[in-house]
């Protein structure tokens, strides 16, 4: 069964709360899940797995579908870094240079896909 979709209003509210300084697990988890959901909606596909443990992972970006084992294209980061990338507060190249994100595979460069579209 697919995960429950987060309504845009709820996602925006959680993201705004985190940007205002909230560190509650509910706000952070909802903001992370919603921005990942938006990424997957905007760039559908199965060639890159974007992981933000412990909150969520999505597959996105058109290309070859992965079905078994560790995907060949993986992006992994923490919640704070992901939300900074998703909102444009942090540039992809800077996050990679600072080792705040791990990206492996030929399709794992998300620079052109960030920030995530979060506006109404």
C-alpha cells in the first residue's frame, strides 16, 4: 500500500514551522516527507532513490527502473540538509562539497531539480 499523501496545506504549514525554528519530530517529519513527495511528483521516475533517514525515501527521476538490491543511483542526507536543499537555502554543489549529502551514480546529481517547488 502506498504511503498516505500529505496535503499541500499541511506540508506547507510544517515546512513554515520548521523554517521558523520548530524542531518537533512531527513538523520535521511532515516537512521532509512533503518535500520528497513534491520532488517525486515534479520529477517522476524510478532511477534515483532519495533517502532522508529516518523519515522517508522516494524514487524519482526518469530513467532505468531499479527493482532489486541497492539502487545504482542514491542520494542520502539528513533532514536539516534536505530541507535546506529543498527550499533553496543550500546549493547542491555546496552540500556535496561539505559532505552533507552522499550522492552515488550517474543520475544522482539533483542540482537542476532543486529547490523543490513548494509554492501554491
